[in-house]
């Protein structure tokens, strides 16, 4: 299984042939640390002597090379009503004119232009030197210039776990399974032959659709159908940023075809059709379905083997808006950024203006505080949770004691896989043998034995390949203090299991006190319903929001651990080139997997309520979310109750989200007012929203403004002890509805609501209320502290309608 969204290790990759050529390009797999300024040194691995020799012998060639290497990709944002735009017949020619004024007279400006943007942003992406960058900044109508950034890509059961059913009146029936809605997925493309993209029984392509099926390597227009209605690829930003070639290659398709599996997995999770008898090597057998099996899918391939460049992402968002998608799903990102420096935030604002819901992964940097990414208030930010489905692979040690582990290796169907073997843990030296690097395990020591491998540094499935190549017969993958009891499973290439940190300590204690330690793995297949779930995934990124504490992030959590979904038929279930097995489905974990669950749920809500705004859809998802697990107990985060910065509003509940009773709606203009209240400058707001506003005038006209967000976040600082907040609810349930408020105040906080009763006479009627939040802390805190509570509006005649908002309080 691959962990998605943010990789702990990055790779360096070569240049390749231009996209206009239909030959494949290949990538080396050279592990590097997190990308940094010295990445090129590691990639090229030139000695200093070689550089000097090259300089002395070919001075002209060297100078040309330096010129090429100093070119970097920048995203240039222009004023949408620029004074010079009227001088040109097309936007493309206007964009090129900026390069004409910047480059030397001999150079063709179009050779530097990568993309011309018009929907997600007004502007273009181009390659520039530092000197040219300075010159371009001085030109009129240039609003901002940002360097291109490299981001990373952050089922048979999860729909049942979420309560979706085709036999009762729930979200699927009320929405027609998402019929007529188009989900745009920005990822690694799709494998169109997957049975999850079969269009049998699908309705015709919506008339509003303006997209295409872009042809490319091993991908024709006929690969699209009524399910997969559009496919495009965006490679220019990646192309110009690729590094030098290396020997160890992996093939990639220059087309919308997916060769890594991530995009196929996420797309099918969001909107895959029903596939009977689906399984992974016989595990988790059942009917595979996406969240919105009746919705249409359009894929935009923006991610390649070394990640996803923001210039390509912005180009895909630009086209997707024009194509007519209803939902954008982005299982990618990085670390949190200020909104004016975040291309996803900027592009998504324009998408929301066009009525498109934007759903993004929160990131996999948990449990680090303030690690949550994609934090714009107009984005739905999704953390990850667990299912109550397990794949036990129990270790029975030679002393008769048992260690709980999990794996999806089909050992219960192979008696030889459960054979008792001698245990070995290879340590010492600098070869990385404790992590089971390839080539680090001495064959004479590990042959025919069960090898213990520390988790971390290299991929989990790669460790299994290393053990198998060295002649090992089985593997125990042992969590460290970093991973604790996280239980992401894999489809290893040999009998294996992964154990938690506490079990790893017990295993090593046994091995250290036994002359010839032995063990066997007992594979238990698939077990459902015996564990507490949902719970927060340890890797799921956490709040508080680093740049805007008034907006609680993540918004909600959704299933993201051990998710089974579609997989390319040219890959083994581990995704490794050494894995010769072939499957239609595999298992992955990450907020990348959680994100498309909510994208599909947003599609269901859009189908049921096509006039709703993206904010209304997000409100329905948030205010209906659960804070208790399926046993009625509080959702857990490890061995403690999950905090508000881990789960946001709670765990998604699609049947309640499609009929929420009340919603907190937000118009795009209100986001602009919110940015003014947060102290953004006029130029920052223009960069983010393309709106030229005077914050002083706006704030004077909107005194006491509060963004109508479904969650409530208050920060006390500089002696402030009380805050007043307003909220506005819109009735989308029944006429003549009465709601009363229930409050659970945060500790050491007084919360007053006025009025405490709301009487809605009509559908779509809006009523406002005020919240006074007062600190009761008697002593001044020396460090930041937090408290949490909630308020819930309850329908007086129908307890099904419970519109809940979490309350977060921070003392700074």
C-alpha cells in the first residue's frame, strides 16, 4: 500500500522528450532529502574537477548551459482589466507582449511561455531569468509574480461504513446516485479500462460539458465514455523543471493515462461505478463503489513521478472551470501558505465564484500542530479517519505470546506462508540494514528467515522487496516512536505483517533474551465491525490554522486509511516495478483517499440541490458531521479523545448532509470582507480575488462583520476578554420550522446566544443570531492554550435536524 499526499522522501528526475512526441520518457528513482537549493548537486553528481574541466574546455557551451539552468518557471498574475489588454486582439497575444518587452530581441517569446491563464487567474506561466524577472515586475498591469512550486499527491466497503445504501431513502436515492454532476479530479490521470469507469447504465454526457478527451501516448479519444467524460494532461511546468537522466528508470505516459495508480484510485473513490466481486488478492471481497456512482468524472493529469507543479495545477483549474465541472477534487498540496502566495487558493476562489465546490486534502504531516494545508475558507479541507475493517496478520512468537499486526498478503490461502521461521534483525554498520534498504541485507544471514525491518526512510513495500531479493522468507515491519500504533496495511510481495510500536518493543525484548528466536505469522483474512471506528488517522494533518486562526481547519474528516479502490492493470498492487502481480483494485492510505470521499458526497448534494452554492454544500457536510464513533463513543485520536484541531466539525455523514435542515451560506463578496478583517492589504486581496477594493470603506460599511462559517473560532489576546460573533442560518428543510439552541461552552468560557429560538416560516428564509464569547480565565497564560465546545440548533419537531457548529477558543 502506498501512503499518499506528502512523501517523506523526494526524488530527482530527468528531462524527457517534448509532449508533442509520442514516445515514453523514463524517470530514475534516486532518493533525496526534501527538495532544497542543493538538489541539482545531488541529482547531477558532478565532481568539482569535472566542472572546472568543462569550464576551461568549452566556455561557450558552459555559458549557454548556465543561461538555461538559471531559467526558472514563474506564474505571472496580471490585472484582469489591464489598461494595455485592449491593444491586443486576444488574451494570448496580450500575455506574450509582456515577454516581448522583457526578453532580448532575438528570442521568440512563445518559446518561454508555458501556459496562458484566463479562468482560474488572469496571467501566464513562463520561464525567466532573474534579470528578466526584475524587468517584468516593473511593467504596468503586473499584479504579482510567484515561483512555480512542486507539490505532492497527498472502495469495497467505505460507502457502507458511511451508511450509503441503495435500498432505503438516503443520500444515494435522494441524489439519484449523483446523476448529472461532473467531478473534476486533478491527480495522476486515470486507467480508462478499469471496470470502475465502465459506463453501462450511465446517463448521457451533460449538455453543459465543454471538455475534451485529449489524446496522447496510449490514450485515444475513444477511451472516454459516459462515465469518464473528459481527460486532459498538463506537463509543461514539469517538463522544464525535470532534472538529468539516471540509470534506474520508471516509464510514464505522456497522456491522461495513469501509470502510478494514485489518480485512478482517487477518481474511482469519488465516482466509480459498482463493480461486483472486487477484492485485493482475495481480501476485502465485495462490491466496489465510489461515493457518487452516478456522477460523471473528468480527469486532469497534473502530477507526474516527481510531484505536481503549481503551474500545471493552475492550468488544469483554469481549463476545468471552462469545461463545466461541478466539483473539483485535489488530493495534493504541500505545507500551509499565505493565501496570496497559494496558487491553489487563488485558483479555487475563481472556481467557487463559478459555483464549483473545491475539495482538498488536509495533508499527511500529522500529528504535527498547525500542519494542515489548503486552508482557504472557500476550500473544504479534509482530514483522514479509519474504518472498522481490519486485515489481521498475528505474530506468534516462539515463547507462545502473540503480537497483533496487519497485512493484505493472502497468507490465509497459502499454508506455507504461516510456517514458523527463525527471526533476524540485522543492525550495525552504515548500510541501513535495520530499515531493509535494497542491497543492505546479507544473503547468508537472512536466507530462509523472517526479517524484522524498522519502518521509515524507504517505502514499506520496498522493504519487502529488499527482503525477498536477499532470500528472506517473511518480514515483520516494526513501527517506531514516530508511527506509534498507526496500522496502514500493504499488499507485500512476501508473507509479512506490520506491528505497532508497543508490539515492536515486545518483539525486540523477546529477540534480545532468546538465543534462537522464532515466530510465525497467522493470517486472518478480512474482519469487519470488531474495532472502534472511525478514529483519527495519526498521519492526518492538524490545526490550528497557521495563517488564519478565525477559520477552523481541517473542516471534517473522512475515511482515509486502508481504502480499496481501482488500480491500473499495468501495475502490481504495491505499485513497485518488481511486483509482477496484476489486480484491478488495491489499498492505499492518506488524506488523498479521504478527499475524494467528500468530493463524491459533495457531488451527491449538488445533484439533490443543484442551486446550492459551494458554501451551502460545505455547510451541509460540516453541520451534519458526527463527533461519536459507530459505538456512540467520542471519536478517538490514538489513546485520547480527538480534539477539534484533529477532526474539525467531525466525521462526514452523507445521509444527514443531503438533508441538513439549515445551512450557513457565504457569497464570494463575504470572503473579500473577511480578508479585510484579517488585515490583508489591498494588493494581497487583489492577488487572491482579482477584486480591487478599499478595506477601510468595506470595514466601515460592515462593522462587526463575521464570516458566516459553519464552525466558530475565537482568539483572545492583548487583554481582550469578550468577543461578539454573528451567524446567519438559511432554512432548507420544511416551512414553519422552529429551532432551539443547545450550547456546550468551552472550559473557562461563557457563551451566550441571542435569540435562543429561530422560527422559519418559509423555505430559503434566513435568520441571524449573535454569539457572545467571554473568557473566564483568572490568570494570564504564558503560552498559547486552547478550549473547545459546540452549539447545536435542534428542530423542535424533528430531532433528525441537528445543526452543529464546533467552537474553538484560543488564548495567546
